[in-house]
C-alpha cells in the first residue's frame, strides 16, 4: 500500500448496537439507545421483581423443610 491508499481508508468508529431497536450507538457503557430507555427500565424492574420472588420462594421452602424436620424429630 502506498501512502495515498492509507489516507483514503475510512476510520471505523467503535460502536455498539441497541439491543431493542438495533440502531448504532456510541460506546458509552450502556447497551440501549436513549429512545429505548423506558423499555430497558421496564425489563430491569421485571428482572428485579422476579429475583425478589425467587428469593422469597427459596426462603419459604427452606422454612417449610425446617418445620417438618423439627416436627419429625419431636414426634419420635
């Protein structure tokens, strides 16, 4: 390659694509564009609620198992 060919090559800017609409966005530490921010926030709140419910369900199951174990020991 000569010097003129190197000068003609375009520079490709680092970028990502929005996970929701697919538009090109600049690399700013987020994976969505500003247009899709409400959709992202809805999804994050759903994920947070499901994680809380999962933790409560696990705690409930452990509590039930402990109560049955105590009753089993007490009956014997």
